């Protein structure tokens, strides 16, 4: 498929990728690729957040950036954006 997918596969993270894709109604290729639509970006940010807060490994921003071929600051921004969306969702319930 592509190097991002291969990196996730090597780390046994395909199930997590598929879970986010199903939840967000996007494809693996979209999340692992360079697409920047709002739906795909939100899915990617959620995946990055979940990798960062993974119960067994807790990936660093640099590690996630290497997996997704992105700068660690991009990952940091995405994780924070997802965190804000979670907080907004909690405050409206």
C-alpha cells in the first residue's frame, strides 16, 4: 500500500487504524495519505491522539511524525486539535 500503512502494520496498529476509519467513515488510504479534507484531518488527528495516549506504548510526537512522514509539530497540532474537539464535546453534554 504505502510506507505509512507499512509502518502501522509493523507495529500491529492496523486494528486501531481500521477502528478510526470506521468511526469517521474514511478510508485507510485517505488517513495514511496526504488528503487534507476536514473529515480526513479529523480522523488523522484522532488516530494521532490515540497513538499518543496508547495504553501500552504511548508514542512520542516524533515517533508518530516518523510513521506518518510529518513533522512532529504537525502531529502536536493535530493531537491538540483533537483534544480541543473532545473538550468541546464534553462541555456541550
